[in-house]
C-alpha cells in the first residue's frame, strides 16, 4: 500500500512517462482541457495516453485512428460514488491503430471489423464489454489479446472472431444472461483462436435433447483451462450449433441443476464443483463478493495444462474483479480535511492508493 499526502504527488505517480498524457472529463464544471474522447484523440499522436475520468455522463463512441492507450478507472470501482467511464462503442474503422490498448472502461461494443485499415496487436483488458467483433479479412485485425474483462452480452454472440487470426481470449469472466437455448456466446472462433483460463457461466435452459448452443460456426479452436458453469435447467451438453473439431483440454464443467455429459477431449473434469473461495451462482459473475481463487483441495487446483489452477488466476494472471487497469495505481481512500477554504488557503488532502502491478 502507498500513501500520498498530496494530489499532485499522486497525479505524477500515475502520469510520469515519455508519452503525452491527455485527460478527458465531461463532468459539469470539471475545467478539463478535453471533455470528449474524440477531441483528445484528434490532438494525440501515436503512442500517447488518454485517461478518461469517471462520470455519470456517457462519453459516446470512440473512433480509433492512431496507436493509443486509453484508460478508465475500472468498471466496478470502489470510490467515486460508483461512477465509471462509460463509452458506447470502440470503433477501429477510421485509421491504422495497431498496438492500441483499451483498459478500465465500460464498453458496449468493440468493432475490429473494418476492411480498409490494419489493426493488429490490439490489447483489451480489464473492461466490462457487451461484445467484440472481429474482421472478415484474415490480415486486418490479428493477434488481439482479450484478457481480464467481464464480458456479458444482453443479446447473443459476445465474441465473434470471424476471420481474425491468432486471438487470445484468456482470464475473463464471460456470462450468457439469457435462458434461450440457442443464444450463442462464441461465434466463428477459428483454429488460430485460443480460449483459455476463463470462467464461463450460462443460464440457458436445455431443449428437448437437453442441449444448448454456447458455440456457433466455430472450428478447430483450442479450448483449455476454463471453468464452465451451468445454472439453467435441463442441460446436459453444448451440442447445438454448427461446430467442428473443437478441442477441449483440461476444462472443468459444473451444473447447479442437472448432470452434464462428459466433454469431448482430454483431461477434462466433468460435473465437479470448482470450489471457489466465495461464489454465488445466482448473481452476476462480476459481483465484488465473488472470489475466484481456488480453495485448497478443489479439483481445479493444479489441473491446468501448465500445472496451474484452472480459471482466471491461471499462471499468476493479475485478475481483478473491479477491472482496475494493471498499469495504474487506484484510489482506495480520498479525504479532504478542509473542504471550505478561502482563496490562497492550502487544501489538505489525504489520498491512499494501491500500487500498480509494475511497482
């Protein structure tokens, strides 16, 4: 834990780097230089950083046209009266933005589907996202890393890989909130896609054959070290959907209401409670009361292909239920001791923050 006695010291601690840093704040009376994300993007150069302040007001769409790092405070922060930085859609349709990073935001959709510009090596971490769409072109949006997010689509197809190559989808909480047996979560995952180390929950109810459709139009995907949770009724398998050659290795499945068929593949743990440290199957996966660390003696302990635990902490990944960007310290306490002052009087503030992962 680090304690700072001055806001200026705290600001320097999170902002000291070689790139130019832009602050975007659309709160009324903020006095920020930029009140829209797009104005900051227009002013920035490749490699710059944009911090988006929490606000009760949404920030609209983000049109990516440069290589930028864009950070929010986290999608479920403890302070700021529950305010977060909320954007509508992140659109990679307006320029070459390869190598960009998006973290700590609430986002409706991320579109990597443009067929004109190249957007490889995009890193998407620690956000709450409804859906992510890939590209129809095999050479336009490759090598994406999608990690540490809470992904929940109120409709279907939360992740549509399409023809994008070499996507790594790992260490996320992924939730299907609808009971309809045919509402797909994963669409068009391909043989270059890795779906690893996630906790995946569905509330879908089975059809007459006790089947649901979690995957659709997917082929040859490596699926390993995940924990699949089923809370719907009459579910035995994920057989619906036009899929082929899905390779399930070292996954765990558990249903709270029925008995599941064994997964195809090798070294899978079927119908076994993962024994999280704390978990309520009746609430959202992103509830801060859930703790996805594995208890001692859990069947998921050391059961991964790499000998590590299954789930979001596999391999020591710094998963955070609140979605704090790992590059930034985050506030845990903020106290103003003299909030009524006259001009020229020092403002006495005490700030506490947890260090970022690099400190």
